[in-house]
C-alpha cells in the first residue's frame, strides 16, 4: 500500500507527537517491514532528542534537579516540551525558555538560578561585539551557581545542589579569546558599568571615589570584557 | 574553494581552542550549518577565525528536503554559503520538520516515486537559490517506512541523477542500517551509487536494545573501519570527515582517527 506523502507526514507527525500509536499509524499507512515495535521507536527517539537539548543547555540545572526530585524534574522537562514543541531549527533556541518555565512552575530557587545562569551565559556569548556594556550581564543569585556549574563542567561535581550563598557576577565575553569572563564586582566596578550604560554620572549612583571607578573600569578592560574606548569614556565622565 | 582533499573533522565548541593551538594535520572542517545561520558573538567570531585557516563545509540537519525547508532557512543558508564559499552544501536525505514543527532529528521517508519527486524538486530549488551544489547524506534508519517500494541504493541513485545532487556516504550509517535491518553491509554497499559520492562520514554509535543508534558519541568501531576500507578500495580516495557530537574526546583522539582514515586512504585509495 502506498499512501500519499501528505498522508504519510500527517500520520507520522501524529505518531511522533504521541497522539496516535504505532498500531494506529500502520492501520493508516500500511505495515512497516520492520514491525510495529520498531516504528514505535521513533516517538521515543524524538522525545529523547528534545530532552537531550534541554540537558545539554541546562547541564547543571539537571544535576541539581535530579538531586532535588528526579521524577519532579523530568516532569518539568516533559511539561516544558509539551507546552513548547520545537519550532526552530536551533536546539538551544528551542529550549532557552526553560529557565522561565522552571520559575513559573515552582521549581526550587537554586535550580531556577542554575537555569538562569546557563541562559545568561548563552546570551553573553552570543551578544554582538560592542564597545559599550551591551553584551555584559550583571547577575545576582542566592546560591553559588557559577561554582556549581563549573564543577559540573570540569567533572569534579557529579551530583548534589549548589550551596546557599549569595553571589554577584559581571559576565562578559573576552574581546580576543571570545571566552566567557566572570568577575566578582566591587561597587565601583558596578558604578563604572552604570556610568557607561547611562553615558552620564547620574545623581542616583552610590557614593564612591571616582578614581576607584576609573581603576575598576581599567581592570575590566584588562580582563578583556570592556573595550579600551569604554575606559576612555569612564575617564572623561569621571572628570566632569 | 576547490574540491576538498583528505580528512576533515567536525568543528564543535569543545574543540575551538585546542584546534587553534594544534600543530597536527587537519585538512578541512565541517560545521553544523544551523549553528551559524544566526551566528553572532562568539560563534560568529570563531567561524571567521577558523575560515582563515581551513576550508569549511556547512553540513545541515534541518533542510528537511523531504518536506520543505523551514521559513527563512534557505536565505540564511545562502548567506552562509556566500561567506564560506564551500565546494558544496550538504544535508541529509530525510525530513526533520513538518510545517512549523521541528523534530530536531533526521527522519526517514517512504522510498517511493512521490518522495523522490519531492526531494528532487526541493533539492533543485535549494541549489538554485544558494548558487551551490547540494550533497545529500544517507541517514540511519530504525524502521522501514510504510509505503516504501525501493531499496536505499535505488532511491538515492534516482535522487542523485534526477536532481543533479551529489551524495555523502555515511559509512557508519550504512553499517548501522545493515545491523538494524538484518542486512549484509557489503550488499548495501554494492547497491549504493558510489559514483555520485563526494564525501564520506565516519562516526561512533551506541547500542539501545536491539538497535544501533547514530549518536556520534564513541570511537569509530572496527566493522566501520573495515567498511571504510572497502569503500576506498572500490572508489579510491574520497574526502572523509570524522564526526563527534557527544562525549567529545580530547582533540588528539579525534585527530588520531583522522590520521587513521588518511592512512587507509593513502594505502588503499
């Protein structure tokens, strides 16, 4: 039996989305020479592929999620993918909304923060090159999520959850190596970024020595996350 | 860019820095097209850096030549081709999306006349739009699709000849299909239209129950090397890619496999 391509795609699409069984698929399209069980493998592989995309982007959140409640975390993954069936050719684009989904569905704070950290890192690495602060992010977390994520990546952490410890980071991309750079910021460094973003030294900024702000801006330039022109701008604004 | 020569490796993020630092031989690189269609920031900068040193071929997973390319996809692929000037663009003889729904996987088509006609139409359109030859790869299949009337060799030969596209023979996929469907790999190779093949792929796989999965997550297995040697004996040297996508080992392990392929190519090609 040879059915039309349109019928084939409609039926296979339904099989892969789980709305019909392999038996129903064969009833509509004819038998697979490989047998029903093999046909039934496809929806499982499709689901696994989408979950793999989540696991790849949110590797640290996954470890903490499994330590929290393995079934609960897998249910959150399945719920996200059911609510957001992939509509992009980019797996990371497909899964990037998972961080928001975790928060909206009551996942523990540390897992939400780990997912957010993964998302922000992706944004920083993908940001167009900028002479200003456009590609930088300042993140505040209640848990040591960066330390935990680095441990997962290095293989020194295989299970568990991040320690409860407030952390703040400036995340940027090195202008030459393109690597992610993370800096624990001082107040003057945060002021330097705010001044650069605003283009002015506004009245609402914390009271800090302008010389300290200039030094911190220079440090961010040395670390490769700010362009030398940014330091020049901070220097000029600090002299106003 | 002229025709590729020798053995290339898949450019993956984990290999960025080791690759820039290595003195070992790498003849060319392949990138997953979709990783660079919207590239900004690091991906964009690194692509420029690698393109200065090596020929780069974009290899897609989302063209979905069996259904239709996703909206906006061909325009972005055209821009990538203009940037890299590859000898051809490659993707898979399969579908990966139906309408707006993307399955993030390579899915088999029924091997019949209507499917051939659809692929031929889409492949010609993509070649015309991008100004680049298209090369299509055989995929791993885990089940025969209902409605199939042709074997894979006949299916691919007709597509190659009617669409004027080249073929990419993934030797691992050929081995996996033989095992998954209880067929003789040499018989599959006999039927494969080797005269249209412009590139070979070699990769590792994993076992899941009674099927072998195309995961690119392990070293190339002995039976795949044997089959590769047989292909080279029959057709001579063909540009070959070493593919790793999961559990990517240190670069030297990847390059050891590349050296082995190059050695076989020189000895038997």
